[in-house]
């Protein structure tokens, strides 16, 4: 027995966790693509978190707009003004809140349902598999956008409805991919070994199946963030967004209805579109980087 | 075979075990009437070609057979009847009672988890100890099998085949089981590493008095670590005896063919091309009439294709063969 056993288990565990975190962090730091994605996302997340501080509500007032309608970019309004004379920069900053929130919320819903259904169906097989997969097929063939439009119209135009609709309609793809992977994983010798160890289903799923499919779930759902931000933009553009809150989609919608294109007001259209593209890019780059970090075999390559 | 209850001092008793796999509606026996007894601390070898039911027998002992398998007969481990045991009872028995060294250790580890944690998992599943206690036990085990404990934080792909097999053995010993089943423990390892692993197994057995069942098609492996050998063919035991005895004077023609397939160091006659045995073992669905081995047997004679020989005792040896019976009768 070494001196190590005299340390408490908690202390050992803590040092190990810190160590593990440091390793992952340094791996991430070395990954240029992941780092770039992380920087983009951090900037946007911080902006969204402090949006209310950066942009006092008074500056978004429709009646007391600070500028004149459709001013081009200047020292006062870096990104120009909208048709009511509000700063486009202020609008974009405020809009980041809704867009990101919908993105994260929808992804969380989709990830949980997709992983749960996929793992259950793949692992238990038999009738469970048949029933869950038919349910998945059913959700898979529902035309996504019409359902989103109908639900948004029926349930009311709120942020949560949009997130729910996106989450509920995007999980089947994840479920299918996860199920396929679980089918191969459960036949691996180490799962048999775990069973020979006396492990139960919960233990096997939690300790052996889940860690092996999590990169897959992650890589799959990180793209749903992108889809969710798009969809929010589409719904807002179609006028089904939450009318009381600014989002990137709703900025695009008003730019379109005010005829920003024909008036040559590019400063009204480009910023929200660029933001959507950047955030989606950030998530995609992070997704790839995480894929490498979570799978020890892909390291050092 | 006596019908009396298991004598005291029996660790594992298998009686008339049959395992049938359901294939396309038909039931094919993979193990077809096997009797085996193992005393505590004894080392038994199970030899035979691929597909003769060795691994199925091992999995049956742990209650790990796939769903399409039907099991008949009895497997008694200590006081527990394994066949038909409740899932909870089985889970308690696995690893704490009977642990297993798996074929091809490279695949028996989860690639995304540190090897040390996988050994700790085994301890925590069966013993009510804190994580740090399990950790220090894991480190002792690593030292015991000759691996620096600091390597416990590495992933399986960072280990060589031989080292992975050592970790596998450490894992098998994690809960101090009375019986370890090693399924092809040295397959896919080179000869030097093979010798090391076998020495390790023999040494551990001496130290802790665990019983060992070694499953292999390589008889030279058995000579190093076991005392008794049972040779299986088409789901049955065809010959059983002391390892030194059986390897030097095999009686059953099948055992002779197995022994003849390996060259013996110092015997010029066995050099060059080892004697092979043409043909394949019969498929469980299409078992030949009479002795299952007769279509391939170089010494088959008149009753072999019609009468199924039973496993009979001839001195210290058990054999199921008409030829052996005739030789004995003389």
C-alpha cells in the first residue's frame, strides 16, 4: 500500500477531475478550428447575456427612436438605422438573445428525446424497437415546416412553442443514427464482458453504451442548433414569431417588408444574416472539435 | 456417472448439460450432454476445434447465453444452481463467483474508458467499498500482474496485446473469485508473450488457490497451466484425463489428431509438416449417426457409424470410443 491510500477518496477524485479538465482544455486549445468556433460562440453568448445592459430598452422604443429612418452606417449608428430610426446594431444585439435561446432549447429537447428513443430501441430490441422505430418513422415523415407553422398558429406565438416544435420534429434523425450505433455497440465484447461482470442494463447503458454514442449524439444535435436558429428566422420571417421580441429572423422579416433590398439598405439585411451564418459556423466547428476530444482514439492524429 | 449428490469439496458440478441454439426454427445442440466436476483450486483444460461447444459451455456457467439458446441439465456452482437462477442471483454470481478472461482482450475493453476505471467498475459492482478503496485495490492488482499502476489512467489502445491481457487477468481477479474461466487466453499473442501470460496464470493460481478452466485449441497451452484435460468434439467430451498422461499417450483418435497437430520440441519425427486432420467438425444441425467423429476418424470400424459410444472409465482415463473400448477389452 502506498501513501496514496491515506488521502481521502474525494481528494483523489478532485485532483483527477481537475487533471482531466486540464487535459481536455489543452487538447481543445491546440485544436485551432475548435478554438475559433469557441471564440465565436463566446462572443455571441456574452452579447446575448448582457444584451439588456448593452442596449437599454428605451433605445428600442418605436416612438422615440434615436435616429431618422434608414440612415446608412455612421459614427453614431455603426450599422445604420431601420425604417423607424432604431439602430440596427442594437436590434441585432437584442435579437441574439432570442435566436440563441431558441437554438439551445430546441437542441436540448431534440437531444434528450432522440438519445432516449435511439438507445432504448437499439439496446432492448424486439417489440420495444419495433414500436419506437415506427413512432420515429411517423415523426420523420411529418413535413416539418407546415407542422411548425400550424403549431405556431394554434399554440400561440411564443418562444417556447417555437423551440418545442423544432425539438419535437428534429429528434427522429438522431434517434435513428443512435439506434444504429447502439446495435453494433451492444454486440461488442466489452458489453458482454460488462454483463459477465454482473452489470445490469442500467449500468451497461450508462457506463458503456452512452459514453460511446455521446460524440455521435453531440455531432448530430449540434447541427440542430443551426437548424433551430434558421427555423426561428423562417417562422419570424413568415410573421409567426413572437411579435413582442426582436430576433434575427424578425429583423430580416421587417427588412424584407420595408423593401430594404430595393431601397439599397444593405446595412439592414446583412448584419442579422451574417450573425446567423457565424453562429451556425461556430457550432459546427465546435462540434467537430468535440468529436475529436471526446474520442480518445482520434487524439494525437 | 454416479447419480448421487455432489460430494463435499466440489466447486463446480455440471450434469448432463445440453445447450440448444434455435436456428431457423430447428434446434441444434451446441453442447450435447456434458458432465464435468471441478474441485476448488483445480485447473481443468477444455480442448477442441472451433465450434465444438467449448465457449458455449463457458458462457452457460455464467448464464450468459444468447436468447435463442435453451439450456437443459444442471450446473451447480457451490450452493447455487445456475440454470434457471433469477437474474439478480446470476448477477451476484458473475465475477464474484466465476470470472472470465475473454478471448481477444483487445475488444473486451471499452475503448473510451481508462483501463483502471474498468477494473474499478468490476470491484464496485460487487463490493460495498468506497471508490478510493477500490482504486487502491486496482493498483495492487496491477502490480500483481506486472503492470505499473501509473498506467491505470491510460486508454486500452495505449496498451500492447500482452499488457491488455494482463489487465484482463487483473480484472478477472478483482473480486477474488473461486473460479476463473479463461477463454482462449493466449490467442493472437506471440509465443513469448503467450509464455508470460501462461506463467502469470499458473503463478496466480498457486498463490491464491483459485480454480481455473482454460479453454483452448492449443494443447501446449494446457500442458503449462492445467492438471486435467477434457477434449470436446461436437458438443461432447470424448476423452478426459490427467494432462501429462493424455498429451503423451492420447487414446481417442481425435485427441491423437489434436496432439499430432503440434510439433514436439526434441522430436525430429514431428518436424516439418505437422500431421493435419482433413474435414471439419460436423454442424450441430447435422450430427452424423453413431460416433460423431467417425466420418473423419482414420481408425473407424464397423460399429462406429451406427452405435454412439458412451464416455467410459478406462483406468485413470475417460474415453468415448469403440476403439479404446476394444483395446481395453483385450
